[in-house]
C-alpha cells in the first residue's frame, strides 16, 4: 500500500471516530435536556400541590380576587395583598420603622405612668405582626420563584435537547463523512 492510500484509510477512521464522539455528545445533550424538562415539570407540579394543600383563597381586594392560591400569579397576588393589609394596619410603617416598645395606654387612651414617673412600656404588637406577614410573603414569593426556576429548567432543557437533536442529525449527514 502506498502512503496516500494509508492516509485515506486513517482519515476515514478518524472521521468515523469523531462522528461517533459527536453522536454520543448529542445523545447525552438530548438525555440531559429531557431530564431538565421533566425536572422542571416535576417542580411545577410539586409547587402546585404544596400550595393546594394549604387551601388558601385570595381575598376580595387582591389583584386576583377570590382565587385559589395555586400558581405564580395568585401567589404573587396573595403576597401583595398581605403586605398591603399589613401596611394599612401599621399606618404605612414597616417593621424597622416602628419602635420595639410603646407606652401602655389605659382605657381613656392615656399613657400609664410607672412608680418611677416614666411611661410603662409594652411590646409593640403591631411591629410583631410584621414577622408573621414577612414569613407568609416570603413563602409565597419562594413559590413564585419555584415556578420561575421550573420554567427556566423546562426552557433550557428543551433548548439543550433540541440542540442535541440537531447535532445528532448533523453527525449522521453524508456531507460530514
């Protein structure tokens, strides 16, 4: 055999090995992409089921009134209305803007004075109610984030699987052999 013939045989072997490697990478991309899509769908289903168990309905003054809280829009609406109601209860003040303690008031609305001549201070319950509101809105916003991350996983998984499909088709193209 001449050197030119040996070179042609070696080139064909290299191309065949290269095409196999590309095909394996493409199949891996398809599998990973489909796994991401399934994971994203699973995340959405889990989030929906977790919200449904709580049996929450948005109030009548929410952006989506009287709606069961299940998806990202109703979760957002519920978190938003909790914040609005809390601001209404605290005259527009947030947790950090309120004093920790306030003077105790008697039946007439006057400050109770202690034996030392100073007003008796009690815990500011309006400020403490922000802790509940913050916990609830944080959980609802995490649900919204879970939906968005699941959607991202679905979109990116579909893109990766689609790219893998295209690369697999190209690796089998006669023009590349």
